[in-house]
């Protein structure tokens, strides 16, 4: 059903010497109660902590639900593709706006009027073709504190910096720090470390040092690791994993004896490289771009985060020495006390487990990833750990019509085959056409606190763009009850122009007590870009999800940026984090 009116709705490791990513699965230990799924399964517990479900919060204000927006194609000072990032916050009574006590937008080398030092500059320096703002992650410096008191630190990448060697940067109030790619035992990248696009994807997770005794105490005595994708490392790609001793060590950089705000966060003030690495994960296919995408969630329902890594450039063998080029693959690595990549892994491709998907040249399966607990499944081992599910977008599929493959989380096998989503099939409203790129953007989020996540799917090539919203249920994603949003409707009353790319990015967040879907429109106004905020609510009479009011359209000017036609603001929207016991974190 099309959301053209207000009442239209839906119902409800490997080490460096790796030869293969296929590791024997770990012992699952004693059996636990699986709440399962299906019409006869007991409903999942409805747990609502009211804390925003993994939504990023401003580092200075823990009670402000916030949104990170990336524009990696933005031009700055006449230089192309410099990139920038913006930070918006949910202010009481004002909606989504810039916070007057935090930076509206971050541009490398630029200053902030909020910082007292006259020489303040954000790390590092901006230059053409750095693509700053390509990927986001965030961690919490005081992980054991109450969630409202978290000190969230955003991590933002520039994978094309330094001739595509890559860089990440962290932002803590007026301080910022830069970390560059390097080789083990060296201060600079050498050999296979050169040109790896370090930072193409980012993730933060409690992969091995987790307190799994209690959901209430999960954060206490747990330790977050940082994963950084480098899709051209060693020719085929890698994901470097760092513990807190590497990526949270801040050293000051001074200019003329005055702290400038620039920082290099590592032992080496000269290069700012993150060292040592905890380990590097790699795949088994040549030139596969392993690490082009990644998501972190607990697929095995045990309280440890797992890691899914996209390798969309994987060439799959079909016999007689022939390959399906760029067919794509996705690796799922199990977390646990031994460490990510040591506990076991799984490789997913199209057509596996007897599914109808067929790997074809150029599909690039694994280009886009997201997570959600779409069937509400939990395994109750005294703590109701959530079984997170994996959604894989393949926008190049079938003449770029696109599709989305679902794999449901599972304690023993990590992933169980789910449905393939295509508009016009299996009851999903709409129709596919060449160039739609359905699945080019994905986000999972529980928009109604009903115990299930829903899935938002972008199709930016369908006319001026389209976003589908498919609700979760105890049977999984319910395609017949799906919905789609377009521009030039009552819900989104903006003009529907062919080059808008409405749905190029999708996100979700808490707006005070409301849940909202956020849609990126980077082609709006000849490339200025915008984001569209659609608040979602549950209609008690019908049990449906509805747009509670007309969408709010936010442009780059609201983030303190001057009007220009090459910002492409809204190209990237940071996704919420997947904490282990969501859809609600604890009762």
C-alpha cells in the first residue's frame, strides 16, 4: 500500500595467515530455552526501556537523541569530494535541530565557534577526494554507566584520504583525533597496506569481553572493540579489529604551545596509526572487497556481538575454472570469549540452502547490510538475549531492479534462511523496474515497541525514489502488510524529481517519545540534498503503523551549511546500534 495519505499504514579470525574463513563452529554448550517463532510460539516479552533503542546521543548531553548525517561527496572550498558530517539532535518541543552547544557540522581542518581556543581546528586537514563521512560508528567511554549518562564518541571515516590509504577520526567535545592506516611494526603503510580504503566500513561491538550474566549489568565490565573495513587490503580486503588499548589512547597535538583541538590518538604522534591490532579478519575469495560493508549484532543469541562482513566483489566458482565475477558473498563471524573470528564463521551467498536467489555477474551481493530482530526471537538462558537477523541488499540484482535477502539469527548455525523481498512479489506492494535499485539502503528498527523490528528499504532509482517499510511479526517480516513512501504525497509533500534519489539512505531514531524513519535525499535541489523525517505510530484501532503527521523536510542550511549544489547532504545516515537484548534493552 502506498503511503500517500495520513491514515495509510501497515500492520503490525581469522589471523593474518588465513587461508579460509570457514572455521569449525564452537561448542554451543548446555541447551537453553528457545522461544522460537511461528503462530504457536509464545509471544516475545514486550520490554520497553524508553531509551531510544541504540540511538546515538550527543557526547555532551546524554538525554538528547541524535542523528549523524554524512555527505562524503560534498565539495568544500572548491575541492571536490572532500566530505563532511553533520550532527542533529532531538530538542524538546523543537524536533530534530542542531544543538546550540554542539557542532552542527564537522569539516576536517575547520573551526567551531563553540570551542574557546582561537586556534581550534577539527582533525585533520580537508583535501579533495577524501570522502570524509563515508562511514560512522560510535562507542561509549563509560560503558558501565546508566544509558542516559553514556558519553558517546562518534567515529567517522575518510577512506579515500592519503591516496586511498584511508583514515578515521574521533570527536570528543572540542577535541578530535585522527588515525591513519599503517602496517604492523611500521609507522606508515607499506606493501599490501597501501591504497586499502581503510575506513570504508566501521563497527563497534562487545565481541569477546562481555558480561553475559545479566541484561541489567551487560555494559558493566564489558569492553567494546572497534572494527575497521579495508576492502583492498592484501588485494582482497580485510577487517582490522582493535581493542580499547589501541583506539582510545589520546595524545595531544600542540601548535605554538597552545592546544589546538587536533589530536592524534595513538602511541605515535608522527603518524597517528592505530596499533597494535587485536587481529585481522579476511575472506577466501580473490579480489572480493572483503570489508566493503559490515554490521554488528548478536546473531547467535548468547550476549556476545557477532560481525557480518560484506564482500560484494567475490568471484564465485561454477566449475571448469569458470567464475561468476562480482557475484558477492557475506561472512558472519561469531563472537565469544575466545575472540571474534576464532569462535566460528559462516559464508553466505545467493542460492545457498536451496533459496531461489541466483548468483550472477555484477550482482554484488553484500553491498548493503543491516540488522533487526524481525521475528522477535529470543533465547532465554536466564537473560532474554535477542536473536538478531541479517538483511542483505543487492541493488544490482536483475538489471538493477534489486532485492533483499533475509537470514534469521540462530544459536547454533548463526543464520537461517529467510525470505527474499521484491516489490510486487509475495504480497509486497509496488512493482520493480530496471534501475530501481531496491535494497540500496536498509535499516531495521522497532517503530512501535511491539517486540519486533521492522525493515525500511530504499529504492532510490524508482522515479525520484521510494522507501518501503515492512513490519515484523512472530512469523518474521510480513510482506503483505508492507507500505511504501514517495514524495509529492500527503505524507511527503515535496516535489518528486527524477534525480532526487529519495531513499539513497535510510535511518531511524527516537524523537523524544516518538519513533521516526529518516530518509536521505542527496539529489534534492540539484544536489544540495536533504533528509526527510517521518514519525511512525501505532494505530490502536487497526493495529497498523501509520505516519503520525506530515514529514519534516530538513536541508543542509539547518546544519549550518551554506547553500551549494554539490553537498549531496543525506547520502549517508548512521544506523542505530544493535544492543544484545533489543528490541528493548532490558525490562
